[in-house]
C-alpha cells in the first residue's frame, strides 16, 4: 500500500505547513499520533495519512467543542478514514470509568487535551497541537495557558525516543499571548541532554503564529 504523506508547506511563512512537514518526517504506518486540538480535522487527517490509521496506525484527537469533532469526523470520513467519537461526561472532565485507550484507527474524544494521559494506549511518536480558537466559530472558546501547559507536559512525558511535540501558537489574541510566553519558557527549559527544542517564527511579523517543536533525544 502506498501511504500519501501530505505536506502542504506551500510557502515559507505557512506555519502549519512546517508542523505537517515535521510530523511526516518521523511518522510511519503503525505509529500512534495525537492531535491535541482536532478543530476542523485538517491536522488529524494529516496524522491519519502519515500513520495509515485505516490499517495499522492510530490517531487520537481531542476537542472541547462537539461541532469541531463533527467537522473533523466528516473530513476524515470523506477521505476514507472511519472515525469513532467518544464522549466524556462533560468536555472538560474525564471519569476513570469512562477511560478508553484505543490502539488502532481514528478516535476523537469530546474531552480537554489536559486529560491526554488518560487515553494513551502506548507511547506516541508525534503530538501536534494547533492552539487558539476554531476558525468560523466563537473566538471566546480558545485554548488557555493552564490546560495547554498540562497537555504539553503530559505529551513530553509520554513521547517515544525521536518523538516530537509540535505546537502552533497564536500570540495575537489575549489568551494566546499568555499561552505563548508560558510555552516558550517550557520549551526553552527542556534539558539539552534529553531534548532538542526549536522555534520557527516569522521574523518580520510580530504577532504571527509560530511553531514550537521538541524532539526527545533518548
Ligand atoms: C485552531 S483550532 C484547531 C485547528 C485544527 N487542528 C484543524 O486542523 O482544523 C483550536 C481548537 O482547540 C480547541 N480547544 C480549545 N481548548 C481545548 C482543550 N482544552 N482541549 C482540546 N481542544 C481544545 C477548540 O475548540 C478549537 O477547535
């Protein structure tokens, strides 16, 4: 089977394109990949293609908005990736009795990514998070500094060697500004003997989104 690895880095300042390219570099069919923010499903679809989630791989996605999960499921299904949606008691809570740890296919959780560790069946090779708000929906429903830091810390703790955590950060709105500063600090303080950490940003656009990446060295 030929696996299509979509890399839409069409122009240099396309930050999500960079995140897709850096995912595709490390992911292989059969891997587990995580999308911290499913949104409209574009990143989830890319991970599904890179891991061959219709066969051997697994993608687990999170979002606190049901409309986002529905949009993601529609996109994935249109590309022949069956999707299972799991609903927690509330989107901002998780109950031990409802913990599900799927191991193949595409699984979307109506649940905050701060509960990532409750749903990991094994160590992931890649974790992606496109932060901020859902395009076309309310701009008041957005990722925030506390839950993003929790998800990032859990993700870093879980990654396989050579695994990557890739976060697209939007500093141009108030919640994103705080989030950006806290995440830059988290990535900057990763110990060099265990992590490589990068920041890809536009040097001539101060409030433009940027990409933080961390790769586990061993
Ligand atoms: C920029 S959008 C994601 C775009 C998406 N990755 C795509 O490819 O279309 C950010 C998403 O994060 C979601 N979100 C906000 N807080 C969250 C949380 N604590 N856990 C999971 N998702 C969250 C929002 O509902 C929104 O859909």
